[in-house]
C-alpha cells in the first residue's frame, strides 16, 4: 500500500509528542479494512522512531458496531487482549472507549491513543503544548473542586457534587504509562458523585446532539434528580428524538448523568457539521472540544472507574453557558474567562 507523505509526516509528529522511543512496542489495533491507510502509516512512523510495531487486525460484527459504546471486537478475544496488554503503546483504530477491556490494557501499563477522525480534522486540530497546559490546568481545578454548577439564560441550572471520581484530561497525545487520549481533542472532565447531581438542563438551538451529528433545533428540557434524567420535555422533534433514542436501549442506566467538563481547543469548530461536505467521514471531536462549550453527557462511566456500562452514550455539547467550580467562574456565557485557560495571544 502506498503511504501518503502528508499523513506519514503528521503521524510521525504525533508519535514524537507521544515520546515513542527505540525499543518500545507499538501495536496498531484495527478492524477489517477500516483505516488500513492509517494503520500502515502509523507503523512506518513508529519504525522510523526505532519502535517495534505490528498491526493487530480483528473482525468487526454488527454486534460490536462502531456506534455502540463499549461493544467492540475484543470482547471474548483473550489472546488479542493479552497481546495489547503487553505493548508499550496501542494505537486504537477500533474504539475501545467505555469498555472493561480498555481499562485492563491501561491497568497493564500500555498508553492508548484513539484515532478516528479523517486526515483533514487531524490536521486542523493537531495538538499543541499550550493546549496541553490549559487542559491540565483545568484538570487540576476539577481535582480540587467539591461542586460544579453551570447555568444558561435558556434556563439551565444544575449542580454536581464532586470528589468521588477521578478527573480525565484529553489534549490529543499521550506519553505516560497507562494513560488514554484521543487524537484530536481538547477538554477535561469528571463525573458527579453518585446521587449528587440535581437540577435542570435546557438544550437550545445551536447545541449539539453528538450521537446524531446534528444541531438542536428546538428547546429540550431535561429534569435531573439524584444523578438521573427523570423527564425529557419539549414541544419540538428534538425532545422526542432524544427520548426515543435513549428508550430503545431498554436500559434505565442510559438515563444516568455521565461526565461533565468544558472544551478548550480553539482550533475546534462549533459549526463543523454545517460547514463540511464530508460529514459521514467525521466523528465528533470538533463538537466535543470547541472552545468554551460545556460538555454535558449521559450514560456510561467506566472510563472514570464507575460501574455503568450501558451502550447508550449521549454527548450534548452546549453553547453560551456559564460554569463555576466552588463559586469560581470558569466560563461566562460560553467565553473562557479564567486567565490560566484563556488562549495565549
């Protein structure tokens, strides 16, 4: 297979950020014919840095389709899992997020880099050291906070008790043993304490339903009590879409509140789903990472050490919200106002 020179250069720069070094073992995990060009380019890039590398290719069935969180081809494949656990670094082109298998690989010490966006998005959102600094600062604030509150003029007002769960940062590369990241990304997040999330979340036009890759067109009101969505209200189609989608999993844990955080990647584009003609190729990292969004979500929390492994995950990036940690304002109507997290001039 002929390797695109621009792709190889980009992946080489990425692996240098990940501090891939001579003698390390880098395993590229792929499924069938998916991302075959990425797999080859990552292996060549790793070889150029002196690493030992190979492609672990598995078969994907309808039961472990890409859109179903935490369900993937490694389930029941002990040999493949043990191989990945023995690596220094895994390039995940399959999608292990929210799975017990990913947690096992990380616990064994392998660092994991998830890649699932097309090349033009990888180039557009390529990570920087300043992004890492700002995201890690956000993580440090969340680790110390006892309460997160966010509001909006549309009627959102919800509080999260914090401290039970760890904090995760995503800035687009990883060089620490056992650490996972997503290339590209740009946010920090945590999980509210069990039973300690209460209030109202109001989705308004321009907010994003990441599962559908579309913008909210009509007001949706989510009533939250003790960490669960107990009511979904709204006169438009969006409320029905969200409710019917969550109902179809036939799992009450789908309505649990999952992670909460905010976006810090100034290269990410809120308007990407409207501007692109390549929507089918794109994932949702523009939506999750854009500067100043509140990343509200429902569903699984295995990524944060919880026990909820429901297959229904809803990321709902929200615009024009204000957010506080222990009374300290972080966002003001969608603008990052904390000086340590503002983009450097």
